[in-house]
C-alpha cells in the first residue's frame, strides 16, 4: 500500500518564510546555553562537541566558517524548542516522535559528521543535550543508542 | 541626503552585501559538512508539508547543484545590482535570499536576513515607481524598521534584570564562538562596575534610536556610534552579516533626516 504524501500545511510554510516577518529581539534573554555531548559504547564519560570559530583578517567581509558554526548551534536550539513543543502536548517523550523531528535529523547528521571528522569509528552512539546555566547543568534530552550515519 | 543619492547608495550597498553573502553561501555548498547536515534526506519530509511543490520540483529544489546554482545566481545578480540596478534585479535578489533562508528552515543568520528583506522591499518600491512622491516611501519604510529595530532590541533588553544589573554582557560573551571572547566574558563577570556601564551604554544607544527623527545634525554621531556598535558585535560574536545588512539600511535614516529638517 503506497504511503500517503504529506499534506501541505500553511503553518509550516509560514515558519519557513518567517524571515519575511521581522522581529527585533536580539540578545535579550540570558537563557540556558545548550551543548551537545556524545558517548560511544564502552565509554565512561560523555564528550562535548565544541563549536568554535577562528578569526581571519577579512572576516568582516567573508566569514563562512563562523556563520556555518552559528547555523549549527541554531540546530541545537531549534531541537530544544521542538522537544519542548512535544512535551507541551505530552510530557513523556516518545523517542519515535523525537526522531521524526527535522531538527533531530539535522542534529544527528551533524553528530555523525563530527564523529567521522574526529575519526571515531564507533557504529553506535548516544547523545544528549545539556542546558548550561551559571552554576548548573541539566540534561534536557538523552537519545537512545543510535546507529551512526554513513556520511 | 536626497532621494536619488539614497537609492543609489542603497543599491550599491545591497549589491556589495549580497555579493559577499553569495560567496559565503557558495563556499559552504562546496563543503561536505554542509550537505551532510542540510541534506535533501533530512529536509524533504518537512519541506513536503511546507512548500506547495510537486515531487519533481521539490527534488530539484533540494538538489545540491540547484542550491549551488542559486548561490551563483545571487552573486551574478548582486554584481548586476552594483553596475545597473533595476527593480527586476532587486526582485531576483529577494528570491535568491528567500530560497537560501528556506533551505536553512527559515533563516540562515536570523535578524540580518530579516533586515535584508526589509531593505530589498523598500528598494524595490523606490526603484519600481518613478514618481518621487511615491518612491520616497520605500526608504521611509526601511528607516522606520531600522529605527524600530534598535529601539525594540533595547526595550526587550531593559525589561530583563540581567541587562539592568550588568550581568548580561559577560553571559553572552561567554557563549561566543571565539575562545578569546569567552575569556573576556569570564573576566568581565568579575568587573561588575565595568559590565554595568557597558550594558547601560548598549541600552542607551538602542533606546536612543527613538530620538533619531529629531536628531538633525546629531544623526551622523548616532550613525558613527551604530557603526562602532555593529563592528563590536561582529568582533565579539562573528556577526558580520548584521554589520552589512544594517549598513544597507542606514542611508534611509539620513534621507529621513533630510526630509524632516
């Protein structure tokens, strides 16, 4: 039986076009900072994935590296937002619902790429999102053990 | 600054800005990391619910070559805007910018994308109509958004205790992508008086935008402060796109000052 094609939803369309509807709240709230950590089988500790950029002389004109890193950090923030939306509907998160999120897919691809970059040859990985405040760290989400993507 | 010079300067600045951004995006499309993450496999389900495209068009839209093509097209259009600006070129730049934002699920760089759309909209209005009494509303629209963007940003900050007490700036610096800025933020956390002063300077600068229509000859001083502010934000957080997007909009403030005074 052929799967039904997803139906067009105006709410999703408006979300994709939201840059057309400006809002000017910048750096207002000092909320939690979100970090992604991972663990491979038999590992004891969680490893944090750093998002750092290096400066170059002509950065003010061309800064692809920093802008890409910022876009990657945004994926984490979007994921946390979407997790919170799911929890608003149902406090207990179903892992299947989480794994269907686009932000989850982007995040997991990013993680898989970084594992390859670090030459970590694990076939499985678990990751978590940690909310970091001034004096505390809270695990916002811990994934199941997942098969690392082939990138 | 009269209307003609305002439009001329805006088109040049938009051309430069979108040329630089086109090169950035094109450069990203040549990195495996980029398409590994923002792949058609990851995006297609959401996009099928969000874009009224047939399957074939969707496949084209999500293809790597098509996105590279969009970046290249933006570079060409931006260069054309520098040499012979026209309403059509502005529309084409609007479209490439929108496609790029959509590919990144809404925005690539947040506020700078939004400001660019505002500028492109105002610029289209100013270049499409030939009657100056109608054209002028393009720059006025941009100027309103520009002034409001500073004021609203300040308003959103001043209601937060962390900004009023000076705790906000160190906190944000400690989250910068740049290790040196993180160290600066950690240091600033212990310099409470300095941090307090810096936070209030930001608040006064942003809220002070509400006086822009009345500043007359002081407009240039505010502009110089804004330039320094955006450069500082770029240096601290790597937000080069914000610098250029806001610079594109600034000629409209001088034009409005010319109209009002």
